């Protein structure tokens, strides 16, 4: 394993635990309901065949989505983060900021790539977004990665506790998509633009809102805005959004 990679065997926590477990619960409940409906309505070939078939598809779809979310957390997100950070071609002395650092996965990846740099992680540590949550797990992640000197701060990515024009690289993974509204994403993007130093870069690995974020980054004055292809190995599928401050 290359020295700039992250330990893929460390338990970095379950992403979106409420959604993953909710889908699993929906699938199991759907299975019971499908069985009851099949018995009552004469199975798929009976008069209620369409209803039974629809319930079966809902059950299987929910279980599959839940299984893929667990798989993403256990084995898929680490290679995706390594590819993302390797694509930045860091010199090793940059100042980097991880938005919504959660379990510290991106902070660890940045730290091993920035032996002469500085890494800062900011998170509000919101229960329900990651499991387990909190600074203790992030510190365990950094310890397992064998890195030191990472600064973890409690704060909102909509009002960053960071001085302006200071950061060379801003990254995030599945953080901006969890913001509650378009207005909240506007605030976060404005903060990204504020803290970036001239020539600073952005790399956001996000589901759902990638094109929306790209548009907002461009409106905030960033250039070289690009949106990558969907990464179907992750659930939900993510896209990489990159940009640069002039």
C-alpha cells in the first residue's frame, strides 16, 4: 500500500445511518407485508398479483439500497477518497480544510499527503449523519492512520471558524448534500470562496447536488469548475466537483 493511502481496514463509521437502517427496516417490513398479501390475494398470479408484485419490488429495492449503503461505508469510500485526493496532486505543504470532517477520513488522507502542510477539520458533529459520531472517533481515525497535527474544530460549514484567504485546498465528502436547503448551500459556498487563498482549489465529492454546487461555485467567482461522472460504486452515487479561486 502506498504511503499516501488511507488504511482501508479501519472502521470509519456508517454514513447516513438513519437512511441505511430505515431502508433495511422498510425492506423487512415490506417482506412481511408481501407475504401476507400473497397469502390473502392468491400470490402473484391471483387477482391481486400486481399489488403483490409491487410490494415485492419495493421490498427487494429497499434491501438492495440498504446493503449498498453499508458496503459503501465498509469498503468503497476509502478508495474513492484516495482517488479524489490523488487527483489534487498536492505538493505536500498546502493548508487544507475538510468541511464536515465527521469520522476524520478525509483529514487522515490529507495529513499523510501534507507532511509539511496544515490540516483542519470542521464539523458540527450532528447525530444521525454518521454513526458513531463525534471527535473521539475522528481522533481514533487519525491515530490509526498514524498522523499528527490535524486540528479539529466544532463549527458550522455555513459559518466557518477560519480566517479568510487562508486555505489552499477545501475538500468535502457527503457534507454539503446534507445541508437542509439551497440557501444553506449558498452560505456554505460563500464560506468556501471566503476562506480560499488566491489560486486555492476545491474538491467536493457529493451526491445529488453536484451540478447545483458547481453552478453556485461559478456564481461565487470560482473558475475551472468541473463536474465528474457519477461514481456508481458508491451509494448513493457521488460526483466529484472541482474548482479554483482565481
